């Protein structure tokens, strides 16, 4: 079994779609994205970021992607509502990288709960939708390449941003499959920041999960 997993694909997509200079630079340089965000939020050098600061930055990075509002973010980070609101206002209004748009009917609802839920969906849809675009294109590209190359591997399934393959227990077959899969997945889309794939293999999925 070979597992090929996109590294932090949703944050990569966020960096690409938003064009945020600091987030893009972190991925291009291969630095810790959450530590980089913490340095920006708290206005300190990277080397002075504490583990608590990094945890808060991670909450912010993922919270924004999943539509967290200013009240929730302020509560989680124990900062003021206005600070949290300022953070969130730096983010975006977009479509997916393949140009798909999602109609969200509740966005103008008179019901506050329905409207807020729709806003959360609207914030997250471009990111998750783009991640799905990338994974689906990677599946097509890898499948086509496997059919053209004399490897023993076959694509079994997708688990979120991870592709699982079955391959003969042979060093050359494993090595060739890993090289092919990594190349096709990392080049499924050409973004402003690099797509990176981590690969593990073993006799069964449990060995690397």
C-alpha cells in the first residue's frame, strides 16, 4: 500500500487564492506556516514565537477557513472582538481555481442563523472546492500515467486529500510508482505556491496511519 498525501492543501489553496504575501512566502520558503502567521499576528520575530502563540495562530488559520466568526475567534484566542474582526477582514471573496461557483441561497436570509451559516459556507467553499479540484485532477493525471507506464500499481481510493495505491512488493515497482505519483500530484495544478506531497508505504494502511 502506498499513501500519497497533500501537505496542508487547504492552507496552500488559501495562500494562492488570497495572494497573501506572508502566507505565500512561508510555503515558498518551506517554513512553519502557523509559526509564520503567529509572528505576523503578534508582531514578533519568528524565533520569539512561543508554542502558545503558534497554537493560537493555527486556530486562526483553520478557523478562518471554516468560517469562524469574530466572536468565536475572539473567544478562542482570548483577544478583543475588534482584533479578531480586523484579522478576518483581511480575507477574501472568491471562486475555486477551476472557476466553479457555488450558489448559496441562504446568504440573504432574514433568519440570522440561516444567514450566518450561509456566510460560513461561502467563506470555506472556495478553499475546499479548490482542494477538491486539485485532488480530482491529480487522480485523473495519475490514473492516465499509470496506464501508460508498465507499473504494477493501481489507484484504490481517495481519502480527503490523500490517494491510496496498491503496488507489487518490489523495490523497483515501489520506487517507480512513488516517483510517478509524486510528480503528477505536485503538478496537477500550477499555483503561486508549491504543492507538496508526502508519501509513505507499508503492508497495510495501518502501518502508516
